[in-house]
C-alpha cells in the first residue's frame, strides 16, 4: 500500500469534509487528484471562453456598421478590456493547464503532481480570480484595454473601483500561476518514471516545461507591476502617474512580462499539435529534438524582444533597430517548428480525424499569424501599423488560430481518455470546417483594415471601413455559432457516446496505456522505460499492445482507489479567504477631501485574514503525506528533495520580483532631475544597524539548523528564538525610522518618488521579514512538541533558505537606498 | 496616389514584405495541401514501418541538414526585410529630423529661408479628448492645423494627461503622445487635401471622438490664412 500514498491520504477524519457534502459534491470541491483538478480547469476555462466570446460577439455587432449604437462607448471599452484579460489569463493558459494536469503526469509516468494540495489551491485561486474579474462589472469594469497603460490607471483618470477589483483578480491569478509553475517544475524534474529521460519525454510535457520556465520569470515582473499599480491607487503614490516613471516604466515592466506571455499561451498548443500530428500521420515527429531546441531558443529570445511593443514611444533609433533584429530573429525557431510538422507528413498515412484537422488547421493559421508578425517586427512598418486592426488580426491568428484551434485539437484527442467515450466524428468534422471558414472570414478582413484604429467603439461612414467590418462580423457569428457544435457534441457524447477503450487512436504515449477514464490511482505500479525504449509496468505483466496492467478488483468502489481519497477542504477555503481579503482591499470609498486614492473596506479584509489564518492552521495540521518514489528519473536534481527544489524555484521567481521593484526604483531615480543627497533623509547608522542585525539573524538561522541536525532541542529553540528576536529588532528599527520620517510630515509615502520607492521597496521587504518570523513561530511550536531533532529537520532547512534570501535582498537594498 | 513622402516609403516597404509573404505562404500552403492529399490514409495502405506504437518510445528521426537549410533560407529572406526596414526607418525617423521648410513662404521667415535654417517645429499636444496644435507665437488651434503642400513639416508630439497616440492615417505615420516626453515626426505632404488624424491608444471614454484634421493647402492659400490670423 505504501506505493499508493503518493495520491495523498488524509488520515485524520475531518467533520467538515465528511458530513456536510455528499460524495458527488465533495469529489469536486475537496479533490487534490490531478485528474479531477484537470477537468475542473478545462470546464472552468471553457466557461470563461464562452463568456469572453460573447463579449467579443457583442463588440462585433457594435462594429458591424458605421455609427452603430448597440453599446455605449464606456461599455464598449469595458468589453474590450475584459474580453482581452479573460481570454489571455482565464482561458488560454488554464485551458492548456487542464490538459497539463490530467495528461502530463500520466505521460511522464507519475501518479500525481508533486504537491497535490497546492495544485488544488492553484485551481481555486484561479476560479476566485475569475469570479473577481467578472464581478468587476458591478463596480465599473476596467475600461482602458488589457494592457492597462499608465498613467490612465491613476486614480485621477480612472476613479472607478472596478479597476481595483480587476487588479486584485490579476494578483490572485498570478499567485495561482506561480504556485502551478513551482508544482509542475518539481513534478517534471523529480517524478519522471524510471527511464523516462528528458529526451524521452513527448513534446507536450516539453512544451509545458518551457512554458513554466517562462511563467516563472515573466509573471513576477507582472506581479510587481500590478502591485505598484495597486499601491498607486490605494495610497495615492505616483509610480505610474509621475512623468519620471509613468508611461514608460509601465511599458517596460508590462511588456517584459507581456511578450513572453504570448509564447506562454502559444507553446502548450504547439505541444498538443506535436502530439496529435504523429498519432494521426502514423509517423514519428520529424526532428523532434530540433522542435524542442527551437522552443527553448524562442523562450530565451522572448525575454529580449519586449521593445517592439514600444517602437513608437520614442526609445531611440538604435534601440528600435536592435529590437527589430531580435524580434525578426525569433521567427527562426518558429520556422523550424512549422517545417518539422510539415516534413512529418512526408510518406505518412494521414488520418483526417477531427483532432488532426484542427492540428493541421492550427499550423496553417499559425503560418499566416507568424508571417504577419514579421511585418510588425519591422520598426518602419510598425509606425503605420501600431494600434490598428492589422495588429488585431495578427495576434488573433496566433491566439485563436494557433492556440485555441490547437487546444481544441487536444480536446478531441483526449476526450475519450477523459470520459471513456467517443464523440461524434461527423459533427466534429463539420465543427472544424465551419470554424475554419468562419475564422478566416472573421479575421482576414482585419488585415485589410490596416488604417482603422483598434479599440474604438464606432467609426464614420466616410472612412470606408464599413463593408470589411460587416464581413468580419458575419465571420464572427459563423465562428461563434460553430462552437455550439463543439459543446453539444462533447456534452451529449460524455453521456451517451460509445465506449472508447483505452487507446482509440493507436497513440504511443503512456496515457493511452491506461483505461479510459483513468482510474483514480493512475498506474497500479509506476511504469518504467527500458534501455531499448519499451515500457514496463512494475513486475506485474502488462497486457499486450503496451497496455498497463490494472487490477480490476481495485478499480471503482475499492476504498484504496476511490476518487474520495486525498481530500482536503483547505485549498478551497484558503483561496476563498484570499479572495475576500483582496476584495476588501479593492472595494471601498474614495478618500476625502481630495480623492487621489480610496479607503479599503476593512470588514472584508478582517474576514479574509481570519479565514486565512484558520485555513493555514488547518492546512498545516492536516496529515497529508505525499510519498516520494525512489528510483525515479530526476536528472539534474537527483540529490534535491521535492520541497527543496520547490523552494529554490519559488525563490527564483522572488529574485525577478525584487529585481523589478529595484529596477523601477532605478528607473524613476535616473529620470528624476533631483534626488535627496546621501544621509539627508535616512540615517546611515540606522541602515547599518539593520544590516548588522539581519546578517546576524542569518547566522542564528544556521545555528538553529546545525542544532537540529545534531539533535539538540535547546540549541534549536535558542537558534529560532534568536532569529525571531533579531527579526523583531530589525522591524523595530525600521518602524522607528518610518515613524521618524513620517512625523517630519514632508516624507510620507505619497510625498514624492524618493519616498514612494523607499517605503514600497523596503515595505515589501519588511512583509517578507514578517512572513519569516511567522514561520519561526510555527517552527518553535512544533519544536516544543519534539519535532525536527530526530533527523526530520527539513523544515528548518527550508526556512533557512527563505530567511537567507530575505537577508540577501536587504544587502542589496541597504546600499541602494542609504549609501548612494 | 502619392499623398506624402512617408506614405510612399511605407507603401514600398509594405509591398516588399507582402510580395515575399505571398511567395512563402503559397509555397508552404501548396506543400501542405499536396502532402495531405498525397499521403491521405487509404483503406488499402498500411502503416509506415516506423509508426509510433504504444509500448515503446518512437525512434527519433530528422536531419540537422534540413533544419540548417530552412534556417539559412529564412535568414536570407529575413535579412532582406531587416535591411530594407532599416533603410526606411533611417529616412522616416532619423535621430535628427531634416530642416522644416513650411514657413519659407511666410514673409516673416525670409531670413530663415535665405540662410537655409530650419523653420520652427509645430507642437502637438494630446488632451482627453482633443488635439491642440501650436504654431510659433503660441498660436494654437484645436483639432485642426494647416500646412503648405510640398514643404517639410516637423511635429513635436506630447501629451497633457494620459497616454495617447498621434497618427495621421493617410500618411502612415504615428507616434506616442506621452506626458513628460516629446516624440518627433516629420513628413512632406504631396497633395492638397484634408487628412484624418486620430488617437490610436485607448485613452478613456471619449477616445473614439479624438479626431482632428490636417488641411494641406497650396502655398498661396496657406500664406493668406497664416497672414490673416494674428
């Protein structure tokens, strides 16, 4: 039975999760199983897809003829904004991560993700963030485009609190995505089946791996940007509304995130296509290692092309030329990917099932989207095309044409695996044909509308833009209507479709070796890959044709394999607490007398905090063990336990986060004509004292760990107490400094950029110190109960890693703020 | 149909891009269509020898040589696009714009013309939700301005509030209007007519109506207008 504990078992019975809800509901609310979570992701993302699609159709109706008045301008702008945000954050990535949850662990021969409860929490954060963004309509939804350009985000230009709610939603989903990235990264590096070397992984897991690396380095930049935006609105600071920071600061941090984000939503679809094509052409993917190499190359380059979104901001001729070259260069790896897919068709035996049609269609549309992307990479053409429908056409060919079509290919491909039933192939083929034609009628005319500004509610008849817009609207309704076929087909088929059997498409990847739908425990015993590339399923005999052995007696009602295994209510509760907290922070009254900011709604914040503390307590008290298999493939992290790798990864994201905060500080400082001299505002002595205190606390943290290792309980307690005390002293000096600066009255958080950047950067660091101190309290409590000194000192070590990181950040902040 | 030097440069460059795009697109789509039809599964045919099967990792295939050929060919095509783009942008958006000559027909600027100096630049300021155009002497106009045909006009564009984008649609040029920054664009109009200026960055409720007119006049008409308004 020990091998089954990977699924995660709650030993302690929990009244909340047992009595109130019937099993059918519990299965979905409290699940931590990757397959249930995967289906939740898929269903939720499709729901948002419909919502965002309906917004788009309403906009297309408004634009169908000149001087139309279906939507007011404000409502139109809100629709434009929320449509973009929803599709990018709440549809494309979560759609892909539904597959990644369900399929990816199976493809690499793992039984679940590394941290199942964290995975469930990612989902609930995602769901509640989506609720928040939809709720923002109640408070006046954001209406300035998904790119949220500053200084329009400043309170004086956008006083509606709907923008706060939107920003809160973005923070919540960023948290969700960061948790997911850490989880998937650890899973893929630490839990591959024996013999499942990185080079043996199918392209889909590879695509997800590359995607996650981009997420890990792009999203912290976004989080920092949205946080600063939030601070501007809540405290009346000027990061983005001053002329020293302002528009260009936002542009830089936003697009540093924004361009990788385009590939973040694209690569999973390419991974799906690269899995679908070989199955339906009956040939291995041509040059798969070049495809993977190209993905890595494109991912790296994606971080140095953001300037092409700023070609006309006036960043200078040399910069724009450099960005032209890097942006055009990024098309080379995509060339390789497309050519490899096409070469796979040579001497193949192509079965044009719906999945294959969507995959091939996606490639064709991607080619058009890619070629037109080269136009926009040229700084000379971009001066004319920027902000026009040419851009809209281009990125919809990528995001709808390649991403959504590719993911729909995945939906048809894996539907039998998810449900155990076949869909109706004829209806699916009609769905493809109508979608493909509708898509091109919808978006191709937009290339020809290269004079028409995007994001305008209406236009005059004499512009001549009417006929092409009418055509696009017709295409929009054809494309939208086609999706009804998809949903009807899948909905009816999952109830009444004929049974599919384990491997209806004759696919080669590991998920097809399992029954459909996959039993709760996935594999009886984890598979392995022999030297010659053949699969083995433990010592038990596999069925012929590479099917995994599944003990039928254990499938279904057997307790050990039930879907109700490994339940936890806390991910849901914690996500809800965070939702309440941020909602409270967002909705409130504008502060008087001069409304430059607003006052948060404290009761909700309090509720959220209390619920958060309760769920943290419940989460940590719950005995939820995840057993780590031995003998798995974990190159290059053989010696690193899962949790530790998770923490390293998380700290990597933190580096980017603080990097952006410090970068923002540099940006506003170099753009400011004057800046207070060294020692004028801050006492160097104070700063030096804080540095000393914090560095000493690193030492005491090391002592705590050393004591734990040799089993000295008193030493451990002393070490932790000292660390806590030093942390408290640091905060004490910091607080006196803050109060001192505040009582002068001239140096408040909103009294100018030197003050803002100082308070926000050191404040964020202070919050990290507080979090670390909370950890020491938790560790102390457990130490008093006798833990950590019997060779189980991992937690102390993990805390140490975090604490050292927080100290190192201060080592950077001290000279930057106090000494220069 | 030439309406300005900038539009001519854009059209030429856009033509080169589109020409190559069509060639590449036709080749790729023809190849895809041919392969899909040629190798469509027939009942009589059987799976290729190396069909991936459940139960083993498929053998990897593919020549680095083919990848190299693809990348080389693409690099060659892209190099053409980069070089032509750079040539265009060097003219359109140089670090130092050429001398403005729009004022040479005005008597007060005789000396400027004689010494070959640059006329003053015109200031353009974006506001929520209108454009203000300012001539020398703080003469300013809302939502329209006038220039003489076949002269060089240099504009300094900025914003008084949020992020706008100033675009003269038919001239195919635009630049962002950002508070605290000045972005410069220039053009030579070739034809007397009215041209549409529109804001290309969503700037709030009212953005849709942030439209102005550029009136390109013949030199005498411009002289009369400029002289008659003091």
